C-alpha cells in the first residue's frame, strides 16, 4: 500500500512509485499535465515572490518574469505611467493602466514555453 505522502499506480500488475506529494498547503506541478501552465505569484512587497520565481526556475526549469521588468519597459513607452506609479500609488489607476500590458506579457509567456511564472 502506498504511503499517504506518495502516489502509486497499478500497471500490468506492477506497482509504479511516483514522486511524493507536496505537503498540505503547498502545490506542486503535475508531470502528466499537458498544455500551457501560467503560474501567477502575487503578494505584499518583500515576501519572497522573486525568490519563489527563482526557486521554480532552479528546481523545475520554469522561466519567470517579474512584473517589475514589465513596469520598467512600460515606463519607457508610456511616460504617463511614471506619474501614476508614485507614492501614494492609486492602485486602481495603476492596475487599469498596466493590466492590458501584463495580459499581453502573459500571452507571450504562454506562447514561449509550456510553463511560465509571472511574479507580480
């Protein structure tokens, strides 16, 4: 019988052991999934979003793109973004201005790789 932490399947009467399940509250990707997967990572400043993106790259080879990079690029083509993205930030106005571009970045990421992480 398989332990609670691992998954086993029957194939031709033979047990096949697979990698252990992730601990409760931690999601892992499924090696048998097909199609494109976009991981969206969000959270408050300085909680480790970029560290998680780097960890996914190192552990699983999943490329990642921080929205700070998108924001820097957008500042070069949308000068009005600079005025909105200053303290105090009007989050609704910033989101309205940036969302179409973040959406495009997500689409491009999905076209470039089977799995991708967008860190916001």
